């Protein structure tokens, strides 16, 4: 495998990370396409459950570049049918780079493996194999159609991208969200930009449960909804040994449950769990957190006084930017 192949797959991988968590209950997936001469045509990702898969998004982007006169429908099934009928062999002998094996089943959209075959791809590079019962087998479909397939490209990195999906498929996935100023403080008011807060409300809207401690409730009195995106507010679990105010803002949201308990155990019915809190809660939740999502505001100001105090060691998996804030997905170094 030449270095370019890893490079193109890394572009797909980076694009997919931008939507990690937002695609729940689907996996985050990225796809890049090059033409028969190796020129880059598209880099795209699956953005949200119910929207086109990464391969379909990338095919649309590539065909738009090659034929700007095409007008694509937005509904995923209609888009799939339109591209299947109107590709005009523009992607003949192209190469696809996908972080996850193209699906083989009919879900909300038709199988991506069949789309790649229809478009006449010459070769497909795959990072992670799909081991779910209903979706696996895409690589076999490609090979049977005469397409060359290379598996395990950037396998470790693609498996790290896929891990949240595998966790909520088999039980639950939890991540601890932190927002810090550049001076390391996290208390006393708003830290991140409006764009970053909108991003987090999108994330909340696809979470089943938000977990906070009594200290966060008393200090910030948060609402913990998804109002900035008109999204569904997740249920809330408050872990505390002290009494809480029944008129707290968290109780003001209709049609959701607010649970209060004195243990740190998560109810088993919840699959996608966000944890929010400060230094004490981070230490308490250390063994229950699968990933860490950390935002850094652009303020060096001294408005805060509390800093994270823990010996937790983290590995950076992805670094991104939203508005004037940076954010990163991290795993714990064991």
C-alpha cells in the first residue's frame, strides 16, 4: 500500500470525527473518493441518523464536482436512486476510502456496497470491518463484483472511531464533557462560544441521559436541554447524597425524567450517556467514563477560580474546532 492510500483514508477519518456522537445510534463513518488517475474528488461523512451514509454523501460531492449541472434530491432514498441512474460512469474506475466496511443491508437507505458496485469503482480501502449481523458482508459483495478490496488500512485509528458505536450496541457508551478556559478554570459563567454551545446542544439532543452531581446543580443550576437546536432534551440523572431544590431549572423541562440517587450507577436502559461536572465529579466518574470530550474557550481571563485537579492521563484521539473554540476527543491512558 502506498502512502497516498493512508493519506486519503486519514482525510475520511478526520471528517468522520467531526460528527462523532452526533450520528447516534449509527456509527461515525467517513469516505473519500479519488478518480481513476488518483485525483481527490470528495471527502464526506455520515452526519446524522436518517441522513445519507458517508459513501452516498461522498458520491454526491464527487459527481457535483464532475457535473455541476446535476440537481440532487435531498431525501436519502431518492438521492441513492438518482445517483444510481444518473452517474453516467463518471466514477468508473474510481477508488473509495472508507473508515468502515460499506453496509450490505437495507436500512433507512439502501446498501452502500451495492452503490459502490453500481458506480463502477475499481478499488476500495477499508479501515474497520463491520461485525454487526445485519450490516456485515459489504466487502464480500464488492469482491464478488470484481472490485479489489484492501482491509485494515489505518485499522487502529478507524477502530478508535468506531468504538462508541460498538459500546452502545453492546450496552452503553458514556463520555465526560468538560469546558475549560485557556487558564484552566471551569467555573463562574459561560466559557465557550455560541457555536460551541450549539454543537453541544446537538450532542445533547441525541443523548439518552445526562449525568451531573449535586455540586454542579447547586453551583450552576443548569437546564440541560437542547433548546439551541430545538432538540429533544435527554433524561437527567443527579448523583448526590444531599437534598436538592425541587424548583431547580433542571425540573422545568417537560416530557423528560429527572432521576435523583445517591449512587454513581447508571440505569441500564440508557445507551448514550453524557456526563458533565467539575474536578470532584471527574474523579468520581473516572472508572465509568469511556471517552472525554474537552472544549477550550479562547478566554485567558481570570474570571474563574476552580481548576481540574486529577492525575488522569489522556490520549488525544481527535482535535477539532467550532467557532473560536477548540475541542478534542480523548481516551484514558491505562
